[in-house]
C-alpha cells in the first residue's frame, strides 16, 4: 500500500510555532512525495507511532524524555510510541532567531509550546475521526493510543492520523496537568536502555562510507600559528594518507582513528611566537586583583540606595577578597565532527551541537556557502556542560574536509579538549558588608573583576563600557535584601578563551556571595541560616526553600566529632536552590558525607530525571570546589589530560545526596544548572565551620596544600 | 595478525601488534561501545574485559593479549543483571562513560559477589563520569548483586 504524503501545517495560537502532521508510509512502502521532516514537530505514522522533533539537544539532561512525556500525555499514547530526535535548524525550533540548548531552558521554554502542539494534534486527530464516524467531536477522545467514543474503540490512532492528514487542522487546548500520566510521575528516561547497552551512536561513533579520520594538531599557545611543519615522520606512519594544514595547526589524515592519532603524535611542528608566550596564572591573578582597586574603571551593575554612604556610616565592616581560576568543562567525549561535501557543492555535517544555527552559519562562512547549503545533524552528545555551545573547532574541520574531498571525521584528542580551553572565567571579588550596632546588615558592596566571557565567546564581543552580565550573574538579581546594595565590575581581559560552563556566572558569584555571608554571620555572631532568613524575610518562597533544606539536612542538630555542616542558597535560572553539605577532613583529604538539596523549580516534569540533574550538578559543584583549575604557564594550559586536570571520582563522591522538590504555581524554573552553584559554597562553609578558617580561593585542595 | 576471542567469537585481527585494543575494537571490528576518552588509562571510558578482568583498552597493545578472550558491552547477554540494575535505577545521563562503567562493574562482581561501598569505590575509581552519576552507580552495583542499596 502506498499512501501519499500530505503535510498540513498551521500556526497555533500566538503564531510562535508551526505544527505539522506528516503521514509517513508504512515500512517498505514507496515514498510518494518529498517531505521536509525537520520542519515539523510531529510525524504521526499510520501505525500510530509518533516521531517528535525536539528543539533541544540531548546531552544527558533528559529533555528528550520530558518532551516525549508532554506529547504522549497531550495526545494520549503510551510513552514508548514517541521517538525523539533533534531536527536540523529551522524556524519552528528557534528561540530568539537561533536554535540551541542552554540556560536550563529545555523544559521551561518548551513546556507551553509543546503542550499546545500535542493538544492541537490531539484535537485534529479527534476531529478527523469524529467526522469519519459521524460523531460529535466532543464525544470522541484518545486514550492509550486508541480513538474512542464512550466505551467503544472507534479506530486506531494511525487511522485517525491518515484521515487527519487530508482534513483541516484544528487548534487544541492543553489538558490539565493534574491528569497527566507521564509528566510529573516516575517516568523512565527514553534514552537509557540503549545507553546501557552501548548502542547510541555518539558523534565519536558515527561513520560514513569512505570516511577518513583527521586528528587535529593544534597550537598549545592560544592564538598560536605554525611556523614550520615537518610532515615526513607523520607520513611514515602506516595508514597515514596526508597532512592538511590550516591556520593554527594541522590535521593528520588516515584510514583509521588510531593511525591518525599515531601520525599526529609523530608530526613535527614548531610554533611561531605570540604576544602571550609568557602568560602565567600568577600574572592573570595579579591583574585581576589589581582590578579590584580600580574604582574609576568599575562599571556599575546594580545600585540600591547609597552603599558607599551606608558603609561609611556602619558600626562595623566585614570585608573579604575571593578568587577562582579558569576551569575546564571536560565532557567525557572529546570534541569531534564528521563532514562531507555534497553533490550540489554544499556540506553535510554530523556532530555534537548545542547551538545548531551558530555551527551551521560558521561552517557556511568558512566554506563560502549560503547556510541553506549546509545540512547539520545533531548526534548524541557525550556531555556538554556548555562546551558544545561554541563553534571554535569547526573552521579547521571544514577547511580540512574541503581539502580532503572525502567524508572526514575531524577530531581532537583529550589533550586539546582540555588544553584548547573555552573555560569558565577566572574571577576575583571583593565583598564589603556594613553592620549596624545590633549586627544587622545595612549595606553590601560586591565588586568583581576579571575577563569578559562575552568578549571571548559572543561573536559580537562586549562593547567597552558595558557590563558582562555573566560577571555579575546572581549578584544583580539576588533575592537577598542587604540594605544599600551596590554591584560593580572591573573588566580585566585576557587571551584565554572562555565559554559558559554549567550555571555560568552563578558558579563563581554564588561562591563569593555565599561564602562571604558565612564570614558576615560569624562576625555578627549569627547562625548562617538565621542570617540568610533575615536577608530573605520579605520573600516567603525563598524562606520555604531555606527552611526545607535546613530541616531535611538536620541543620543545627548534633554531629559526630570532626564533622561540620555548611549551608548555601543560590537563585539561578528561575529556580531557588538551597543545600546543606556535611563534611570532614581526614588525613588532609576532604570527605563529603551527605548533601541535602531543596529546590523550588515550580513544576517538576520528570522527577527522577530532575533528581539525577541535582545529583550530577552537586557532584560537579563539589568537584570544581575541591580540585579544579587550570594552570597557565608559557601562554598555554599546562593541564593536558585527566592525570593533571583532576575531576571528582566515585571514591570522592558523597555517600548520600537527597533532593527535595518544592512545587507551586509559579513560572517553571530550570533544572540542568541550578543544582550546581550552591554545592561549592556549602562545602566551603562546612570546612569554615570545621576549621574556623575561611577558604577564599579555589580549588580547596590547593589551599589546604598551601596551608 | 593476532588471534583473539571477542564476545565469544574467534577472530584474527590485522591491526599491528602495538595497536591498542581499543582501536582494534573500534577501527577494525566496528565495535564502538568502548569509547575513547583520554588515551592514557585515566578515565576508564574504554574499559572492556580481557580474560574476565577489566582493562583500559586504550593502553593495552593487542599483541600483548594474543589468544585472550575479550568481552565488550556488545557481548553482554540481553538480560544482564548489571545492565538491568542500571536501567532500574536510571543511572546514565549522557551515557558516554557508561559502557566502561558497566564493564568495570562486571569485573568487580565477578571477583566480589556482594561488594560494600568501599569495595565499589576502590574498583570503580578508575572510571570517570563528568555527569556525576556516581551515587547511582554505587546503588546499581548493590542492586545487581542482590543487596539493598
């Protein structure tokens, strides 16, 4: 049987997105017309199975499951009838003009649109089925993949889809979430069984017929160019076909990945000197700390009242400086991409993309093509954490593919994944609080200084005189009311490339603010939780989160000797998150026993997936606090692999992480990032409580080693 | 030419003897469940079993294990208890490291039927997970070995 394809598109309410149905032919049938499946959210087959194009990249955060659950609940089908993929970039999947996954937006940005898509699909299917059966649409429903009238099955869903493809589309009203079967329930992740069997095709695993491998050899010094390349030792490696050069390095081309790596190790490159050859971590640190004193260069980011006057009139001043280093993302999959030239002179690209339009546009620019000539496919990501938001590796890969004229997998080794950077910025801060005679906070001035991530990461850079929002993130929009309040920032740019790192500015600024509050609490003779409650007295929602974490985390209750608790609260990405960390010091090593997390994200769509995000964020926050920071020497990142860039291992992970969700009817908050920022200061504060010594520079282990 | 038994099947591989087992599996045998993560035996994403022992296949020359039995994630039975526990407790996030984690867990459970937390931590410390699924890994190993998590 051959079924003509007939795609019906219409604008749903608000005009923000297009819903399309495509009736796909049954397996084995001749395809009778061209379709553009990536322009549609849903393809409903005549077997009732649904292909959902999710606007997000699945990198472990679970949004594909959340989106499948929304569609399954709205239409009324079993969850396993919905298969999810990421489409090529096109308008229905763009937000603010481009397609990408970041800012913990995967559920909160798409909750309303996808509910509307699903509801409209359901209504269209019902209308078509009702017309066929001569029944009033109001009496027809879809349950468990069947179209029903009263207690009777009218037709299978696939039959309704076939009818709907040639019927006028309808607009539907989303169901009451209280009636959902998968959303808000213990719904298993759709991608996990295959991941456990090692089946998913990650970018690293993807192949094309006739594909060759290209191992990148890149300048260790940022912005460095090759001065001289001796190809002979690389070409002598069995399996190596050729060497391709490009600005900033070369690629060794071979028939296997191993031969390409072996050839890359043999390639002899001497690098031209750069203006940054002498750059070191010490110099970067000194420049940032000097920036803290530059009143004239401080750009105001927030000012409530006259903080300077309030500080000068305060009975007592508490002041401290803090510093964090650049940290690396280290997704477990080193970056790679597969590119081939197409018959029409364009490019087809498969890779691990968090920003589809940015990558497609960059490939097109480098190749001198119109973006419409570049087909870009998103594969399963072996971790993202922000490192796949950029496009920095792509130009060399495109140039290599154009030179090789064969399908090519261009890949970085782990040494480049860590050493080529795009790091979380290094940053320093000076915090000054004014207390009145009764110990109440009446003024707070927070100054941060450091490089602008936006200058490094955004193609448009950051104009002089503007504040980089990420440098003051969570400071300008803090929920605390510390009286007169000033936030400013001194820009101290460096060559070191930077990108958003999970939770972005909330990581360093959350640490600065929350560690400092424990300093203030100690100076004022107050309990850290009591101090935060004072600063949030106006905000019942925040107090509820604080109180829940404190209660569940046994705040104030007795502990075994040698253990202490620390507390932190950070509001980021629309979610309020408080954590209690219980830690001890044993033989110079920090041991984290237990972390209790309370988060108010208003609505939890996939509770177990969200819990996993809290656990992962907490582990990553503890990892960065304890171990992470690159060492810059001679203009390069000196850490090149996991033997010199330490991240948390299982034996260092907490014994217990408990997460408590708080739901309400507020706007949905994010989940992917907000669990991370409090973990760092909560641990720092636990160690402060334990030792009486504040930790004002990260990572912790380096401070303990120097103590 | 090196003879091996891979997932129960005898194979003769043409890769040069100094080729790391990982690349024999991925490049020559098209078994891509074991991953390249670091190349220096620091992350464990490449872990497979050789003679029942978990090894970092990125740093083990195939010529050194001639005649050995190699088991990769693709060679586990469909109803494998470790994989079932991994699904039951929803362990993976991105999933890239998980084949290596699971093969390390297989090696641990072959040696120690009911490992405690300390034994799990010791056996699994060579397998990094940047997504931070460590607590679920601990619990899943206990579940797979019939212990309360």
